[in-house]
């Protein structure tokens, strides 16, 4: 903008008549009348003459925006319009801005004005708050260089009041924060408040919600003890964000716990979840891994619904990746999931995670999984320490743009006194009338060698006898009696080749049978049954150790 053209009447400037614009070569703006090439544009000489006589001071003085004109390296005051003096009060002409205009420093404009004066390039700062005489207001300020002002150059400061817009934006941000806080609170309340810690495993988990600009998602994890030393591990991710995704996640997590109590194979649990996810919300899909650890087998049997592969770190630090997912996400329907298994020997650890840990914009997700493998190879310590190290190694911070859930499962290798607290003993039963007596003798000998108190010894022998008798009456070979001792409980389990699960019932006084399961339920801390691969079943009971 050349202020000498419109006769600003500032000291040191010369007034010149404004040249009338030549409209012949300027295209008409949208919505304006444009004359035909053979038609001369109509003009109003009187109005143009009045415009020529209009000074810059008169134009700027009527603007509602704040306008200040300063010159020289010290930004001395050349002009302030009425709106500016109404906001900050009058200032003496010729005074340096650093001394006479503290509001510019409060707005952070003094360094910017230096830069504009040197570079000759306009600069803008958006929505800065400053104290004014009417009260605190927000302004968007543009600093424009002015040439030849007092022969030193100057800067035009133009400040538009955006207080209403800033307050509306702040109200919107506050509303979004409240919604996000609601979703985060709901999400955290639906996650386990304290993880169950099985006898044979050490487990830790971490949940990190997305940054403040991202709505919380539907990531979840869970640990469910199934009885007889077996443990279910779950991790999943509901697609989408906000309260709705968190609510769907809560329903799926509750359903997983209910289905887990049925002690079904992993792929059957996912089949049930798939149907439920379609009923909850047909527009929502979710990925999930459901795995079961059996201490007797030393393996994780799992099924995956479109989820990322779990990783296993062996005791020597080598990393194994579980086979690819075996089915599509939950909620898609019409797919038969299958179960896979991966070894989890003593000294190894498994990591289950959601895509927020490894997925980055502009990168292939396999690169993120490879980075996680490298981080896991060097992450040692307790499961919680491993969780924290993986989060840091993958660059997850409070500003991360996606939710992250990590579940670390460690199968410790025990030596010395700790190893003495864990024992296994098994007996193959061939059937016949002598099977019950052999089972009682075997259980008595094992429990005596484990130095159990007399009362617990006798209860264990009785429970083994009743379970074997039930299997002999209702099951078929092959049969096996297994006793397992951990640092917290005694587990007695009998397997056979028949898949009919027993149930507790009330026996009439004249009945000669039907009381075995009732006896087990009375004397044991807990009991249960499940079908086993190959068409058989397992019936078990537990006693808590003193």
C-alpha cells in the first residue's frame, strides 16, 4: 500500500493526485457488470473527484479495526486511528512503540515488526488476547511494510477484533474436551481396574488414550481365570472413536467374560462375539484376539479376528511372530474362525497390542510391527517395565493420535525354593473295578509327598476318588487323573473320552448315585468342566492352600 498516493497528510510526505484506474484491461469481478468490448464503461466524474480528495487518515479513522502506523527502526508512532485510541488510549506522536505501546509487546508484535521492516514481507498472528480499556479482547493482527515513510520505512499494524469468534471456538473446544473426558472416563471404567494374576503367569497391561485433539477409541484388554490353572487373555479394538466406540467396547468385553465362563475353544468364542457385534451395531466392527494358556501344555491356543499378530520373546531374546490372523474382524459375519497355537515355555513372554502402537501415517504397518519386534528383543524386566519400555520405544506420547493398549504376559522360569511350590503328577487309568482304588492310592501318595496337612490331604483324596468314580460311570477311556500344585492352590482334574459334561443335581434319598458332583462342589473351593480337543471332556476342582 502506497500511502503517498492518497494524500495521507503525514509529515514528510507529498500529496499527489491519484491516477484514475484504467478498467479496459481489468476483468470484472464475479457478480459485477462488465461492459462489452464495443461499449465504453460508464463513470461518474463527480464521485471519482471526491474519491481523489479523500485522505487515508479519513478512511482509516472510520474503520472499526485497530490501525497503527509506525516508522523507523524504533517503530515511532506516526498515526493511531480512533478505534485504537478507544481500545488502548491516546499515545504521543513520535514516541517509540517499545515504551509508549506496551500492548504490542503483550501481543508479541515487536519482534515481528522488526522482521517485517527488514524483509518487506507482511506477517500475521492469529487470535492473540490482550488487555484493553473496555476489557480483555482477542485480535488477529497483520503487520504490513510501508515504503518511503519518513524515508526510513514503516509498518502498518491492522488488528481485527475476533473476540466473539475466539470465545465461540473456546466454547467448542471446551465442549469437545468434556466429551473426550466423558469417553476416557467411560473407557477406563470399562477396562479391568486390577488385572487377575494367575499362578503360573505374570501379567501387566497399559492403556494410553489418544491425544487431546483425538476422540478416545474402543481399545480394550482383559485377563480371565478359567479354573484348573488355565487363563484367557483378550485384546481388541473397536473401529471408530468417541463414547459410542467405548460403549460398544464395554458390551463386547462383558460378552467375552460371559463366553469365557463356558470354557469354549477360542474360535468358538469369536464366533459368538461375531454374531453379537452385528447385533450391537451393524455399522461397527472390531478386531480381537482371544487366547488361552494351559500350564499343563505350555502353549497359548488362540484365535484372531482380523487383529495384529501377537509376538513371543523366548528366554534367549529371539522373537517369534504368531501365524497370521485366521478370520475377518468381528461384526462382518459369515466366517468360520479357527484356532491356532504357539509355544510359551518357561522364561518366554508374549505381547498382545492394538494397532495404535505400531501404525503410523505414511508408513507400512509391517514396518511398525518390525520396530516392535526390535524393541521387544531388548526389553527386559517385569511385565510392567516391558510395557513402559515398548510404549517409549515406539514413540507413544500424550499427544499420540490413536489409542494404544498393550498386554504383556510372562511365563517365569522357576528355580530353587520357588520351583518346589509347583508340582505335577498324572496317572493313566485303564478302567475296571480297580481304577478307583488305584486313583485313591496314587492321590494319597502324591499329596503325602507334597507335605499337605492331613485335612487337605484327606479332602484331596476324596475329591480324586469322586471325580474318577464319575468318569468311570459316565465316561469312556482313555482316562487320566492329574494333580497339580501351585503356590496358591491344589488342582485335581480327570479327563476321559466322552464329551457329555456333568451337571450338579439334587439326588433323591433313594438314589444310589448322583451325589458325586454335589460332594465336589461342597468340599472344593471351585469346580468346573469343559470339552477337550478330540471329543472328550475334563472335570476339575480346586482347593485353596492355607
